[in-house]
C-alpha cells in the first residue's frame, strides 16, 4: 500500500480513534512511499514546531516514531513522464504518489479529499474519512 503524508500525519495523530481507523485500513500491508514522503513529513513537523502546535519533546518523539516505521522508499525519477501527465489535474507532489501507485498497482492511502477525487480515475485510492 502506498501511503501519503496526509495519511501518515493521521497515523501519528493524538486522536486514538483516528489512529486505530488508519491502522485498520493498513492492516498487515507493506507500506511503500516515494522518497518525497520523508521531506513532506519533515516539513509538516517543522511547521507545527515553529507554530508551537508541537512541543520540542513531541517533535523529537514523532521523529523517533517516524524513523522506526517500516516504509519501503522508492525512487520515482523513471516515472517522470507519468508524473507530468498526471500533474495536469493535481499538484506535482500528489502526482508522484499517484504515479507510483499506478505503476506498482497498489492502493494509495490518503486523507486528502481533493487528491482522492482527482486521482480516482488514475489508481485505486482509499480515503481516510475523519
């Protein structure tokens, strides 16, 4: 299963019901993501640390949690033509996840409703509804 940053953030959320819901969607699936996921997660952490919605202690704990995750990261440079074609209907960042899901024929797990609607015709996509 491909996981995007919105789903990853929900997985590390303080909301226990949401965590359990996301974990149930994942089940025993191998998580796969483009290398882009690392940078998106770091950016999310930095933003929330900077705005003080995450304490220094929580930031360190989430970084440690993230480092322990069993995610198989894959390069996407060979998908550039597909990414650019898909990016006509969504952001280039989102198109990277969709192109990888399509290439590997794996479902994409997201919490992003806009991505869900834009990608339905491109790949199997699972929306985490809050």
